[in-house]
C-alpha cells in the first residue's frame, strides 16, 4: 500500500471515534498551550528587563564604594562617608582612554513643595554630563549649564512624575519650587522613562548641580557618591572597567578590589537575562509535564484501539497489508492526534498569552522558535508514544488476529 492510502485509512479510523480522538488530543492541546503561554510570558519579561536596562543610558558604567566590604564600612564609620571623591571623577575623565562622559552623582530624598502642593521625591546631584550618560531628553525647557554647576546655582531639572504631582498641570519651567525649604528654579522637565528594572519610577526625580546638592542638601559628612561613566563604545566597556579599577586602587592606598564595585550595563543585563531564562525554562518545563501526560494518554488510547481492532488488522493483513503498512497506519494516527492537538494548542496558547498581556498589563512575546519547539515536541510525543502500540499491532499473528473475538 502507498503512503496516501495508509493515511486515508488512519484518518477514517480517527474520524469514526471523534469524541475519543478529541479527548486524546486534550492533553496535547493543554500541554502545548501552556508551553506557548509560559515561554511568551518569560520572553516578554526578558524584553522588558532589557528595555529598562537600556533606558539607563548608553554604554553606562557605574562606580561605587562597596559598603558590604568590612574595610569600606570601617573607613566610612570613621567619618569619610565614601571612599570615592571628586578627584576620582576628574582622574577618570582625564587619564582613561575610552571614556566619553563622566559625572559624580549624589543621591538623596527630600520634601518638595510648590505653593501649597507637597511631594516627597528622589534628588540626584550631578554634572551636566549626567544627562548625556543617561540619555535623558527634555520635554520642555533646558538643562542647567556647566557654569551653574561651578557656581552652585539653585537650579534643577525635574521628571514627569514630579511635574505632574507638584505643579498639577501648570508649566513648571521658570517656576520656583522648594527642596527642603530651599528655593530652586526649575529649568526643564524630562521626557518620561517609566519604571526601572527594579520597579522604581525613573520619572520621580529632581536633578540639580552636584555642587549645590552637596553644599545645600546633603552636607559633607554623610554624602555618598556614585560615579557614572559612559564608554565610547560597547566593545570598550571591559577595558574601561579594568582601567577604572586600577586607577582607583592606585589613587586610594591600602584599598583592594573588594572595596570598589565597577559594574556595567552589560553585567546587569546578563545577570537579569540569566534569571529570566532560568524562570522561562522552569515554567516551560512545568508546562511540558502536561505534554508528557498527554503522550501517555495517546499511548493508552492507541493500545485500546489496537485491542479493539485486532480482527480488522488481521483482515487487512490477510488481503495483502504488510507489517510496515500496519505500523505506519498506527504511527500516523498517533502523529495526527499530536499534530492537530499541537496546532489547536498553539492557537489556544497564543490567545491566552494575548489575553493575559492585555488584562494584566504584562509584556508578552510569542516567538517563532517557541512555536516550532511546541509543534516539534508534540510530533515527537506522537511518534514516541505511538511507536509501541503500532509495533504491537504490526507484530500480531495473522491467524490469531482473524480468530480474535
């Protein structure tokens, strides 16, 4: 018999028991649908994390004191407050090849006030290069100038969240707001950047000259500085990281590599992606158990089908069907169940992923490889679990099969 005839016989056999065929497919449908949905959620989460890390800026490197290190804590407790100083910023800018921009950043929180409106927000004291490092664009107004940093001017640029909650629809540019009761003139409003990879609102920020922030808002003793650096290219980042570490060790006698953290955007992205991939694999593996259960269901039903059709198999073999023909017929039936179940599962999983994305406001990403994986796995399940029943049917003794009641 040719393959087309065998397929027709297999399809007719499945069509005779539509309810049983569908129930057999159900495990595959649920399994494939679950795999597609879980992978879509995992891939969407990875994309969100990468987008948020990219929003940090271009080729960013962060340099901070390692406060978890015992030696660092001892020095800070003695009153230094920070191992880094503004001389390090200047040295990084002037001596390290591959550095495009560099800025100190002093972070604090404070009460913000405009008229009778109050808001507690995050305050960053930075240099003008900070806007370039973080790729911060203006919605309106302008940035503060280098001369205003040098003079310690009481000016600032605010994020969209601060503007919306403090000025309540008024144009903030040119207005005077108070930060811890100190008047600051708003020079500009930043375009919205949304939440960070840690879930923090990046628009809830006031950026002022670091000189003003240190002298007016923080003071000398408890200040803690982060140095933000932008490398000229992604390829230069590892070299710049190593050069910065060596420079800090040279400038600060008695320190070790454990005293400083020099971390790049790439490092953070790789760590986040590792976590996301692990979760995606875990979720897909859990969903894959449904496919395994569905495969066992196929094998059980096919074994029952072989038992029910022993006499039919005997008649076919008597009129000329070979063992190969019988084997192919039952394998095709198993693959058909798996393949159709897989296709329905893809549609169901895709639809569920879209519904979850819209109702839960999640980022969903259904990739072609996840679809191919699900279809391929469902076919493999059909072949694997259909082989034993098919082999059993093909090895039936002709005389015993014809005499079976």
